[in-house]
């Protein structure tokens, strides 16, 4: 276990500086430097399993932490945190390790260790003319962290990153190492599971519970992803008419509008996003419209602009102004709109990896994402604009993304087509107070909603039960298939306890 190092009490801070607190033991981890990739992976699995058994024996808690990307304290545990960002092995399994029913190209499979970052996986795939199916707006998350909290992009007919996952290697203790996949679509066979010293479980409900599980279903050591041939995204970022925006945000009927996208106008895009200034809502909004094209024989990377989402210093500059001049939110956002919103793009083409690349948006930013049904989008926009009028101005902008429903039980993209209503801005008390008022406004207007697990939200146990209903009950029941009550407690923290995600029931106990 020399690759597992206990460094003792440390002050822990996430990337966005929304969680700053002491943990009693910050644990670092790494892979062996010698041996085959499989030997390294299995040696680390043994180290992790022993660490978890020791933690369980001492009746303590532990949380894995990857890229520190989550704004909520989902990755923080005051007793112990294990950092996983150096656990970054990845490989393509052999065709002999796939299930006979899997008829797709085995080269589209990628097995990634938990700490592999989206960027490194994209580079690995790019070098093989492959691609992830979807990405978030940036690429700094680890794969286990990204799926655990439901990181999404804006692929309107696909979904989120976790929707490309087809298998999970989960470790609970030294006697419980599982490889979990769907029974309805088993991808790997016993040979693969045995190669990583795991018990193969084919179970749809368990898989759909574990894939978005906020760290509560054990230590996700490996993730099997289904990828595809690389593809280009043709980017049109332009203002569109308010009339077209209002129609599209509620219907995604692209054949009913005339977008400023040349020959692609009327076609259904791969990705669609609207950026709205809440202090000038009648202005034609900025739209980001991406069309999917076949990948080239040879790819030359374009000159990249790392300010495709927000410029580096815009929100920081807004923060300085609004904190020093109370009530200046509206004026500041209006004056700096051209700096906050992305520049116009007229048909530039790039791979997914280069379209959603490095981000510089960190520090004390505020970010909330609400999931709502597609046909309620305009009503939600109207309601939240009215809330600003009643509540007072906030240093923020609105962004609307659109994604397909996920089969994951606790994915916040739970509507047939989900609008992800984002509120991004500066972290201050006024923003927090505004977000807390949103659930009541949505309830008054009969708008179902969810909140992104890794972003600022006002959720508590009752609200989670309201949002997820029977899916939450089924999710909780699945835990008992692979862990007992003390083990479930070990993988909880104050945040999951607050949300009621720490619950455990002796419902199944099938595989323990």
C-alpha cells in the first residue's frame, strides 16, 4: 500500500472555492510504475480494497475526489478524502472479452480508470480517430466524477456523459469487487470481469442506480465507455430572433425556423444552446448551434479560443464591481454583455475535443442548473425573469441547453427532453437567496424540476423525494444488492445525508 499515502489533516478546497474545510486525512493514490497496464490496475484495486476495509473496520467515512469540479460538497468528507486524479489508466479491451451478443465494433469500447480526465480520454480517442459521444462545456472532470453527478453537454438527441457508460467496476471492500452492466445489453463477458478480479453482475436496475450515484454506491474504480468514430462539429454562434428562440426553446422544431446557419438551416443540430441576458430579455439572444459532420481522413487542429463559454476574467471583473457597488448588477451585466457572451462564429469546424476544451472558469463563481421539461422552458424563463423583478437584481446570466432523457435513476435529465436552465454568475448572498426562491415559483406554475447534483442548489431530503419519487426508492433499494448498512454509511457524507441519499434498506442482498 505504498502507493496509498495518508497525509493527515489538510485544508481542502474545491476548484470553484465554494467548499473550503478541514479533512482529518487527505489520502493520495497512484498506480505502480512497472508492470503491464492490467497488473497496475489490479494492484491499485487491491490497495483501494484494503483501504476501504480498514476504513470500514474503524467505522469511519471516506469519499473519493477527482478533479474537485463539483460546486456542492458532494466530494468532501471531514473524516477522509482519497484523491484519485493520478489513477488515469485506460485501454481498449480485446474482442475476445466482449459478450457474444455485442455486435458493434469492439474498438469503440474504452475502459478508463476513475481518475482519467475527460481531456486525456479525448486525446487518447482522437489519436485513434474515435470520440466520446458527448462532453460537458469543459474537460477538466475525471470520468468517475463526471458521471457520478450527471455532467451533461447539449447533445439534444443523445444525453449526458454517463449515457455512454456501459459498465462499472465498483469496489466496496477487499471481498467485494464488482463489474456491473445491464442485463438487457451485456457488453463484456466473464473473461473481462475475471481479468480485473471482479464479480460480473448483469442487472439493469443496479446499473441504472450506480451510474449516477453521487459516490454512494462504492468506489468506482473503472468505467467502460462506448465511443464512436470521430466527428466534426460545425459551429454557428450567432444572435437569432426572439421569435425563433421562443419557438425552439419549447419544441426544438428546427424545421420551423430559418436560422442564420447557411445550408444547415432547417436541419436538426447535434447541440443547441441559448444565452440570455436577464436584464435585456427582449433582445435577440445568442445561440450556439452545432451540426455533426463525418470526421476527416486527416485533422488539422484549428486555432483555439479558450473563451468559447465565458471569457477568462469577465465574471471576476463583474464580481469586483458588483461587490463594491451594491445594486450595480443590471448596469454591469448590460455594459459587459458583449464581453460575457461568446463572439460570433460562422461555420468553423472542429472535433468534439477542440469544441469543448480547456476552461478557465474557476474561483468564486456561482452556478446553478435546473432540469425542466422541454415544453415548460418558456414558462420557466418568464417566471424566473419575474422573480428577478420581485427579488432584486442578481449578477448572473441565463443559459439554456437541451439534452435527451437518461435511463439513470437519479439523473437530473429525467424528462423526455430536458431543458437544462443554467444560472451562472458571481457567488454572493443575493444569488443564494434568489436560488432558494426558485422551487416555490416553479411549484406555483406546476413546472416539474430537478437540480444538477454538482452545482449550487437549494435541495433537501423532502425536495429530493419530491423530484425523484419512485426512482429514489428504487435507487436506495439497489444499494443492498452490493453493500450492507455499515458499508453504505462509509460512503455517505454530510451532503448526501442532508439529501436523504444515505438511506439503506435490506431489500435485496442478492450479490453480497
